[in-house]
């Protein structure tokens, strides 16, 4: 900071009052200023008085203004002897007001040489001041509340303060000490955060390599057969999907024992070493032959995979960090795993809040913690890398599912395209069911994204390895158990679906008596419904759920309202429903019919409020819907394939249109259908390809100077030193850099203000009381008292002042919400109990002094 002095400019400040019932015109107060040869403050009003008071705050005499029994506006101020440029200036002073309950306890108005005005309407409210208490005030001359259109800040002529109480009689006293003009010299920190983008790409490619190698190893040791005619390009997404499931279970088991960088590197070395040994012995297992590189069966899936890879790598570069809001929680859990070297049972050092693995399964976080350890990335970056790596091969996996059964390049190509279809032709943030690929990624619900992948992998194993490749149930049993295990530790809300499918498979396959099967299913349904109903109050309280509230939210995703954005999905499901019934009674694709019905029927039933609240409260329709859509795609495509093999349908089509197409090419009708579907998907493809993360959400992700400041905290502050991170969105990212002792964390705030489960605890009281430091930045003695009481070591003020909502989970009133970031920083920097320990641009970290000079 540089103090600006100007001869003849000592400062003006402030106030007293008297009412009038109405504000006066400019001409009525133009003569209220005294500009004597000493340039001192003064007043010409007979009801207002000015004097130098011995009462001070930091050793200087104070200007004292007071008025007695006034009923009108009262103004005091300072006239510059020459016009003055106030742009980029701050007016800083100590202020004490006797009574802040008036209608207008204190205003400030600037006038330029032409009489135009700019004003601050209510300074006491602006700073949340208290009566008869000294406060440090910093006013940004650019942070005005109103101004005349022609106001010229470069030619200011005077400043005046005023007070008024709506025409009632009042007496007021105002003290001002050491008024000073400051010019802020911004420290333009050198931001390195943008370099993280290149490392993100490398991390994602690394994850894909690890997933592929792990999946290949599993196939080798289980001796699983792939469908005939398959090559490496078609098998690759299946390897990746199985590899993810194995790694999640493996790292979850390690997190129950011990998990650190050494363990991670040993696991990584074992994977690559085993892969190399197997490759040297069985290269042919990959199906990679030199001659196959030029065949369309190899080139098409490879080109499609590269398209998806490039698209999502660009999206990762665009975001640079886990998606806004939900990723703050996932970044916290990943940081805690790294800190505790395993699954944590409390959030220590972040608030020391009790945690339960049953309440929140952390399989996804175990995988992202592994990524953070071996790549050196921050947890918030690692969760994005893992999330993108999980979704970018899903279209190719869908291609492989359809290709394994049909061997049709046309239908497989359509399968790939359909996963990019969007009902609104563009991705929508905060609507997970908008599509499979971007919905969860943009919301940050990454465990749900992993759950979707596991269910689709389960379907892929059934269609590819069981139906198409003919592997025995004994070979597949371990793989099915693995999928159930990984879903249990990652996203168990989907577990009832996979268990239901397995139960129905067993009941139908191993019982030849239909009555026995139906009776068993009915009995099982009654028992399951009773358990859900009986334990509902206990489980709802444990998981902090409100079923009626949730159902009101999920009505946005109603399947049968004409205004629903997903009506096209409903139509698709109704088309797939009769096909699934056909498959159910047809041995070859019975499992596919079961898959669809197990999702379709509960989702339909959950549309009823009473059924949902009483029995199906564990379902989140907005997250399950997209899985139903994916299974509908498979049902419809394979249904088309099976129908096309029926002779009577083939004859009808041939007689009507086949003869006309035959003169072009025998395969022309098929590619024509592909072309039509491709044209229908073009708008959605354009929406996907041109999509970038919305600027308003990207602004809330760690970047620029705030990234540097948070990174400094993560690398320089001891985990036991308490940090007051501000309640801006940026401040809540602190725990996504490292598990640090911070005051404000998203999960803690949720449990205090939304769920109420921490109410009355020491942690809740500490959080609320320490945040008074942010609410009342001008109260230096109060800040010192609270900091000493709770051993606050650092205060972090973000450059990005994007605040949190004042309702629900963030139920603070934010008395300082009107202040600019510069005003807040300037107030704190003047605090004798604080010192700037790090600064990058306008992102500032203050250290609480152990001893005041």
C-alpha cells in the first residue's frame, strides 16, 4: 500500500444528523461546507457541532461531530481546494457511531466539479457496524451504490457525510480518526494453475493405461473367452471397465489396512510387470495381427474411441478441476484418505467430524487417492481425471456390447452415436439424467458415475462374455461377485438393482416350475417391502434423507408430464418395454429383458409420491433414469437385429423397398438407416463437441491467484494449524488441495445448517463463532479475542468474491456481503493483530500474530 498525501487535503469525515422527513435538493446544502485556510472539517449548521476529542483508538485525536434534537438531514464534509482524482482510491479511517439504528445513520456522497453525484447510502449497514464500537472502515471509491450518469470521478470537488432518521427527533455523535486516502498496489502473482491442464491430459491417459492392463490381466487369469472375430480395438473398453472394478476393490481393501505412496507404487509396478510377462507369452490373446490394422472392423472402433478420447480430454482441459459443489465433498474424502493412509473414521484434521463408511462409501475416493499419490496431482484434480477416464470409453463399450451379439458394424456404430443423444440438444448442468456422458461429470456426482459404469459393465459381461462368448457360469461367478463388491464399496444405492437381477436370474434359470418362481418372487417382494417400510425411519435419519422433499425435487424428472424434458426418454422406454417382455421369455436374451424390467418397473412406481416415500426412497430417479435409457438403447437395437432375422418381416421389407435399393447395393438400405440416425444425432453431436463448461461455474473452480494461494496453504501450513478459509465458493476448495485444519468445509456446513446433525456440538459452535471474524472484519479486538480462544493461525481471503447462498446449507446472513474483496483485504491488512504472510494478486493469506508490536 502507498499512502497518498495531498497538500490541503486532510480528510473529511463524518457525521451527525438530523432529520427532515425528506431529502433536500442539491442547492439547499451547497453552502454547508467550510473550506478554511487550514483545510479542516467544520459545519455551518446551528444544530451540529465539531470539535477535537481526546477519545481515540490508536493514539491520535479524533474528529467528533454531534447534533442535538435534530429532525432534518445534517451534512458535514470536506471541499477540495482543487479537483481531485479519486479513481482506484480507498478512504480508510477509524469510525465510531453512537447510534446505528437510525433510518440513515451515515451516508457518503461525492460531488464532481459539475455537481454530479456518486454515493454510499448506508455505511453502518454496509459494514454491519455496532453502536458505540470502534470499527476500521475502508471505502472503495469505485464501489458505489448509486451515481449520476455524468459523474466524473477524476474531478471530484467535495465529499459530504449525512445522517437522517425519517423526521423523528434524534441526537447523534460520530467520531472519526485518522482519515487517509490509499492507493492499492496490486501484487500480480504469477499463476501456474493453467499449467495443470497438460498434466491432467497425462493423468487421464495414465489411468486409461492402468485400467486396460489390469482388465487384461483379469481376463488372462480367469481364462475368459472373447467372442469370435474380436480384435483388440473392440475388446479395449471391456478391459478398461473390468480393470476399474478390480482396482476399486483392491484399493478399498488396502485402505482398510494401510495405503500410502509406497503401497501405490508397488501395486502399479506389479500391474505393469504382470502385464509385460503375459504379453510376452500370449501376444495373440490381444487379437492384434498386423493385417487387422487395415480392416474396417479394427479401424472403425479405434477411430470412434479416438473421437471420444479427444472430446473428453478437451473438456478436462476446459474444466481443470472437479466440477463445482459436489466435488468439494469428494475432494475432501480423497484428501482424508491420503492424510489417514486409509479410510478415515473422522474428518480430522478438517473439523474432526465423525464419518462412517456405511453412510458414505468411498470406493471412488480410494481410486482417486491412488491417482493423486502416483501422479502428484491435487485431490481435486485427481477426481476429475478419474471421472473423465471413466466416461470417455463408455460409448466404445456400448459399441462392443452391440457388436458382440450382432457382428453388425451398422448397429454398433448406431450404438456409439446414441450415447451422445441429448433430448435438449445441449448438455444441462445440474441435471444428471440429461445424458450418461456429461450429466454426472458436470454435477460432480462422481461416485454415481462409477455406479453407472459398474451396472453397464454388468450388462456387458452378460451380453459379451456369457451370451456371445459362451463362458461358463463358474468362470463368470468371480466376475459377478467382483461387480457386486465394487458396487457395495462405491455406490450402494444401485446395489438393490444388481441383487434383484441376480435373484431373478437364479429363480428363473434354476426352477422349471413357473408357480414356484412366481410364488418365491412374491414372497421375496413382500419381505423386501416390509424391511424397507419397517426400517425406513431409522435409515432415513441415519442417511439424513427427507423422502417427501426428495420426491418434490425428482418431480422435475417426471416421466409422463408433457412438460418433462425427458419425454423422449419415456417414449423410448415404452418402445423397449414390449421388446423386453419378448426377450424375457426367450432364453438367449432373457438376461437383457430382466435388466430392463428391474429398472423400468421401480422407476415407474417411484413416480407415485406415496409409493416412493414409503418403499422406494432409496431410489434417486434423476440418477437412475439415464441407466434405463441406456438399457433401452440396447433393447431396441438388439430387438431390431432379431426382428430383421424373421423371414416374414424380411419378405415384407424386400417386397416393398428392397427391390428398389438392390440396384444400388445389397447393403445400401442398412447404411441408409445409419445415415438417417446419424443426421438425427448431428445436433446432439454438435452440442457435445462445442460444449464448454459454463463460465459462471468455471469461475467457481480453483484458478489463477486463488489456486496459487490455496496451493501455498497446502504446502506450507501444518495440518494442526487452524485456518479460517472464507465462505466464498473458492474458500471451500481448501480441503480439495490437502486435508488441512480449516473452519469452513462443505460437509460441515451441510450438517450444521441443512441437516442439523451437528447442532449444539463444539464443532458447530466453533464454526459459527470463528466466522464472526469474517462477519465483522472491522472489529479488530473481537478478531484477536476469537483467534486466541480457538487458536486460529491463518485467515485466507480469496480473490474470487463469489459468495454462497444465504439459505439452506449456507444459512449465514453475510453482513459483509456488500464489501468488495479489495475493501475487505484493506480492512484486514490494517489490523495490528494480523500480518500478510502470502499474497498472489488479490488472494491474501494473513497470519495471526503471536505478539502485537
